[in-house]
C-alpha cells in the first residue's frame, strides 16, 4: 500500500503555491490573468491524442466539460488506433500532446521505444484500472490463477502459449511480465508474447490468437461480457495505486509553448478532480466515453469497473479497494519521480535498456514537476506532497521507494 504523506491543508497549499508563483491570487483571478495577459497560451487549439480506453477520461472530459476554455485553450481530442500510431504522431509533431503509456514515454526518452526524443510528462492521468485476462480455453483446463497457470505452461513445450500486451515498452508488458515472473514463469522464455492494439484484444482472443492478454479497461470487462475470458488478476493487485497513463508531450513542445503546457495541464487536472468528485460525475463520464467518438462500446461494459465494482468471470464479485482513480486530492496527478524511476528499473530488468541509466536524472528531466506545480496553482486547492518520492509494496512483498533503483532492477531472480 502507498505510504505517501499527502496534505491538503490550506496553509500548506498556500506555501506550495507560493513556491511556483511570484504571488498567490484567487484561482478565478489567476486564470483570467493567464488566459488574457502576458502568460496567455501560445496555441489556442491543442490537439491531444488518445487511445479508446477508460483512462483517457480526463483528456476527454476536459474538452467536453469546457475546462479547457477556462484556461484559454481548446483541446481537440484525437482518437488513435494503436500505441505505435500515437508514438509516431506525437514525435512527429502531428499531436501536441497525448494520453500515453508511462513507460512508453520513458522508452522514447531513452531511444528504446522508437527513435530517441526528449519527452515530457506533465501529469499522471490515472492510477490502477488495468488487468490480465485469461481465455476460457485455460479455464477449461482448471487454470484460474498464477499457480495453476504455471502448471499448465510447464506441461506444454516452451512457447506453446501466447500472451499479448499493447506495446514493447508498454505498462501492460511490464504488468504482464511482473506477474508471470512472480509466479515463476519467465515471460521471455516460457511463453510467446505479441503486440496487439487495445481495441483488438477481445477479437483476437475470440479467434484463438492468444490465451491471455494485459490491457486497460474496458477490454478486460468486455472479454467477460462476451464470455471469452476471465480476469486472472488486476494491475492494482500487482501494485496498489500504481501509475498508469500520463499526459505526455515532447520536451521541445513545452519549451516552445510553456504557457500552453501549463494551461493544458491545468484543464486536464481540473477534469480529473471533477471526475473523482462524485459517483454521478463518474457515471456521466461513462456515458460520454461510451459514445462513438470515444470508446464506442456499451455503457454497462464501462460503468462497473469505473465505479470500482468488479467481477472476474469466475463467480467472484467485489468492491475494489483500489479502483481506477484520476485525482484523489492530487496524489494521483502528481508526477512522482519514483514512479518514473520504477519503469526505468523494469526496462533494465527485461533488457530493453542495456546500460544502467541515471535513474533520478532521467526522471527529473522527463517529469515536469515545475509545469505541474504551475498548473496546480492555477486550478487552486490542489495539494502538493512534501516529497517527490513515494513508497509502495508490490505483489511479491518488495517495497519500492526509489532509493536504490539499480539494486531493485538487479534483485529479481527472473530477468534478462
């Protein structure tokens, strides 16, 4: 569980805000100054890419609810078909920013997710909300968890089973690898892995192209609804309150458009707070996302897990203690340095990065805490943490706090 200390007191908020502005103004007055004065956004229209996943919600709702106009910009959500397409358009400048995989952004920074680009993480969009789905074919073999999956894989020739994730340096690849390794399965040797875009996961499992996949919602719930698979484990069971998608862009874009970057972050941050403010706001978000322009799926496929109401397709139902969260008093949104460093350790663990990176230096370069603090001050009453690191305990009992990233990357028995 997260052990981060996070304060939302008025006094601490004022102190934090003062650290990022010459003087603190009431949020409405400050917004007017930024939208109309010398700090006005350099671009009035900002094109932001998204993949049809539930966790694109803050980007979509920032535009739909008009939070963008409050900060002097117009967000143009652009639906993309795959993470590879998103990467190419983002790095080519066809997109100003994007709802993007945390570890893909770091992979681009290091040149292992495509040609190297200096990247920027403006804020975290969500915690939790991904899962690993196994096929009904495995269920028929009495596979219901990691231990029984290990037995089934061991009984077949190496590579007989195929698992899918969404991108070579995706968060989903890392959740899948971490879980498989935690139950003694080497994801690089014992099984075959392939890349499949999120909206195509369910159909590919239906026609038998893979026996398991890791993806974001609503596609795990869709597999249950279509009776082709079941949820073996959620990502929050691997790492409670883990970071997932971020609001990402190129570092050059931030350099060229610092006011637009601040305005974009503020608009999406305010949308994230609005979503988490009430169950009705979440239900409205679901109704919006279900539309053809966004996820193009049934409301009932989205709504349950958006509200933290889970079923696993094996007869179990529960109210999740760590559902998908978008704000949580700012604890979700803050771009923790330790979060970025964790993804670097896993890229190193699995051989995607061959040289030991300067974990802290890379995280400080990518995670634009300066822009985030400016945006938090603009929104108003957004708590800032006392530290840029946080502590969490993962499924294998290992505690991650960012203090020894090289040691963390090297400590696993199963790795490349």
